[in-house]
C-alpha cells in the first residue's frame, strides 16, 4: 500500500490532506508536535507520530518509525508551518528563528530524511508555501521570506531529484480559515482579502487538500518544479486596484 507522510497533520490543511490520501487508499503518517490535537485527529488508515520537525534527531526517528511500520515512503507533504506577523523593527532574531526553524529548516530536514526511501521506488514531495512567499507584504518579513525560500527549495529539489524519479512541487495557499490564519487575520484583514480575491471568499482545507493530493499522485506524473497558487485568483490579479472596477463614463 502506498504511504504518505503529512507534517502538521493534527488539524487544518494537513488533516484534510491526510484524510484525502486515506480516502484514496493510501496509508498515512500524521506527523505533528501537538500531541493532544494529534490524538484527536487520527482515523483508521492513519497513524500518528509526535515529532517537532525543526529537530533533526526527532525527524530521523520519525522517518525510521514510518519505515519500520510501512517499509516504504511514496509521498511527503511538508505542510507544518507557523505564522508570526509583525513589523520589521519588532522582529528580533528569536522571532525570526522561530519562524525559519519550522517553515524552512523543518521542510529541509524532513525532505533530507525521506529522500533515501523516496528514491527506492520514486515518489513525490509537495511543499506548502503561501501567497506570502509569492508577493511582498507588510508585517511578514519572517513568514513571507520563509515561504519564498520554500518555493526556491522546491525548485532546487526538483532539479536535483528528478533523475531519481522524485517529483517536487509546491502549493501556495491563499487564506483559509484555520487556527493559524485566524490567529493573525483581524476582521479588517478578512474583509480586505474578500475584496482582493476574484472568487471573493476564503478557501477551504478540502480545496487545498485536492491540489496537494493531485500533485502527490501519479496523475501529476509529468509535473515537477511547479508552484501552484490555490488562492481564488489572488496571485493572478497584478493590478487589482478596487478603483479599476469602475469604467469611466
Ligand atoms: N491557513 C492559511 O490561510 C494559510 C495560508 C497560506 C499558507 N498556509 C500554510 O499552510 C500550512 C498549514 O497551515 P494551517 O493553516 O493548516 O495551520 P494550522 O495551524 O491549523 O496547522 C499547522 C499544524 O502544524 C503543526 N506544527 C507547527 N510547527 C510544527 C513543528 N515544528 N513540528 C511539527 N508540527 C508543527 C501545528 O501543531 C499544527 O497542527 C502552513 O505551512 C501554513 O503556513 C496557510
């Protein structure tokens, strides 16, 4: 049976992705550092592993645990992430490192640890970035930079791992009403997002999961090195000025 690892799978986009893999007949390792939430998240085709992805030793132990149980890794979804929004001058090195440790170091570490197993039969990595990694923004010096780095890491990995039959792609979500987003989106930000998104709404965890599982599946067998914005059209609206909606008389 094909095996997927989904990090940050205790809730939100990661949990929806794990459930969709399971519905498609995969066995799924749900990896998260929030053990209480993880215990509530598991379902028959999934097994939970407590792991902080920013810790290299915990990551290697997690990968060994998955392989001991399943004997193979076919897909890795690097989804675990943290958000911390603040002005540049209030972003001290500790805040910067906290964001980088999970969003960038964690994505690098889990990938490194899974590559030998992915090489065995070929497979796929899907890294989760953000529209904040595609566009510059206020208040996101650490978060946005970490996600831009994840986008470039995707391209590095795709370029080097293709010859081993490993495809690497990236999904850049727009806003989704998860715990992560609601902690940093004020009512004003929510209203402004609605205004700036052509589809005029937030996305759902399930809509993100569909794109992630597609890119991990054989249906995407000739796609690698790509960044797919799943964002209701936000990224495509380069000159999305509200004033441009009015036609001059
Ligand atoms: N929700 C959004 O609007 C949005 C938008 C763009 C990108 N994203 C990205 O999507 C991904 C999922 O976000 P979400 O909104 O579902 O968030 P969420 O907070 O609901 O879930 C994230 C999960 O990751 C886990 N996690 C965090 N750091 C970890 C670590 N070091 N080790 C192991 N687990 C860790 C958390 O415990 C949590 O269960 C993140 O990478 C996030 O940056 C989300």
